[in-house]
C-alpha cells in the first residue's frame, strides 16, 4: 500500500466514522430520522441519475438489494441513532459482517471454519455486553431498543450484500443509483406515515445544522467516500479494503467521546473490543476469498 492509498483509506474511514456523530447530532434535535434519511437518498438519487439504467433480467435482485442497502437499513439505523449512542451504534452495525457470513452459508452453501465461527460468536457476545449495560446518559431511555434496531440495520445490509452477488455485469455506481431511488420510494412513505412536522428541520434554530448534515451525508459520505472506496478496491486486495469497517468504528467511538461527550463505559469498551476482535478474526480468515464489492452504508 502506497502512502497515497493509505491516506485515501484513512480519509474514507474518517468521513464514515464522523458520520455517526453528524447523524446523532442531527437526529437528536434538528430533524426527524426518516425524513432526514428520505431526503438524503432523494438527493443522492438526483446526483446519480446519469448511472440509472434498466438491466433486463436483473432488476429483481437489484430491487431486493436496494431494499436492504438503500431502504430498510436506514429505516432501522436512523431512528436507532435517536435512541442509542453514536459509539454503540457504530460498533453494532459491524454485525453486518457475521450476518453476511451466516447468509452466505445458508444461500451459497459456503463452508464456515472454526476461526470464522469463533469470530461470529465473539461479535454477537460483544454486542450483547453493550446492549445489557446501563445506558450512557446521552442515549435516552430506549437504549436497548436502539441497539435492536441497529442489529436490524446490520441484517438488512447483509441481505443486500447477498442479493448483490446475484447481479452480474452491473457497476457499483449503477447499483448505488438504484439503491438511492428504491430508498427514496420506501423512506418517504414511512416518514409521511410515522412522522409529523417534518418541515421543522428548516426552522431557523435547526436549519443550519440540518443543511450542513445533509450536505455531509450526501456529498462526503455518498459521493466522496464511496467513490474513493471503489478507487481503493481497484488497487488493493479486498481484505485490506475490508478493514475500513474496523477503522471506521474506532474513529466513531473516539469521536463520540471527544465531540459528543459520550462516556467510554467498561461495558462499551469490553463489548466493543470483543465485537471488533471477532470481526477482525473473520476478516483475517476471509482475506483469500472475500469478494463483496459494496461496503456497509453508514
């Protein structure tokens, strides 16, 4: 890995890691979570329109993957961030990796060895340790529900990743374009049905935070970070690029403590270490076979 490639890798992780903090601040006070998610995906859809093309015979798995990657993951993740802490959310979403392994065993009959099995078990044990801890005071009274919803987001992304494997000869930017459209079509009705007073996000006291967060999510996360991620995939082994998840989580936890003042409780530190250790064990054992072209979407 060259110095330039490492810098790009670190910048991608920094953008994704700090995004948990941006989302927590925005959803915590400036905007309703589903409204924020729907508007973000609509803006991404507009920006990605040049890559939106119909793929005959492949649209069913594309729609399914879009539900997982562009709709249900955000439908779970954004409300969850209003209930839990950014650091706990960043760790929990890493269950995307063991869920992907489990689904690949069920769908593709992939073999799972002792190291992967151990990593999967450790990952879930770590999240359980976090979920059963006394919530940090910045989390609110529905901390456990927030963790459960984040697990749902991780599962949704894993389902999307599996369905992507049924899509051949479709570029990642074309997939992301469809994911944004599908996400918009699902998230807008959810917001209109479950939320009210969405336009309060544009009130004078909220407008600046909301618009800055929206620009960060749309431009830096969806365009810059994901574009750089695919640039890295073209140049580095997949197992190296897969490590972005671990680095992203570490940055999110450190940033949450320094910027948001979230407490690094013993349960969070122990549970986080166990979960990330399990994820690391999975990634190390996957390095010769990992082939998933899409990262988890923060």
